C-alpha cells in the first residue's frame, strides 16, 4: 500500500472517530490561498490544525507577537487533511523601541474574500476560523 493510500485510510478513520464532515474542498482552499496571496496588502498570520494532529501549528497563536509575522499561506494552504485554519488578519508595525506598535487590521478585506468565495467561517476571540472538517456546521457563517 502506498503512502497516499495509508494517509487516506488514517484520515477516514480519524474523521469517523471525531465525527467530522467536510465543509471545504481543494478548489476552495486553492481559491482562498490565491486570493490571499495576490489581493491583500499583506499575508495574515495563521495557525493550522490537521485532522491527524492533536495540536495546531504554531501552538502559541493568541499572543500579539504572532501578528508581527505572516502565515505559511504559500506551502501550508491548501494542505491535505486540514481540520481548520485560524487567521488573525492584522499586523503590528513597530515604530521604534519606545512607541506602541501600530495595528494594521485587514479583517474587513479578509471577510469580503470569504463572502465572495462562499467560504464558511466562524469568528471567535478576534480570530477567524475556516474549517476543512467540522462536526456541527450550525455555528458557521457563509
């Protein structure tokens, strides 16, 4: 059995165990990735949780230090087996050592993309969750 078949087998077993259903497909993930990389003023930071992993990557995503960088949109999305991604569509720009960083928020632009491409999402604690697989879709906005 090749690696791809083994991975699919593990995926289906995990989906059944967690009782998850698919809400995104590869086409939608590719569209989202392309639009984020080509239309936004910067690539927002993201956290990725796969179906087969217990912890998301990066693990620490609530700290504001995470909004200094950008996410792994080029290689990480679309990535097989994504349970969800969590996006913080903002960036902190340092103005010097003694000055509070400036927050650049592109949440509205990011949400416009999700609406335009009919990508279901959920907002929780100032972050946007986009699910590949979920148990209950009632909490999602389209």
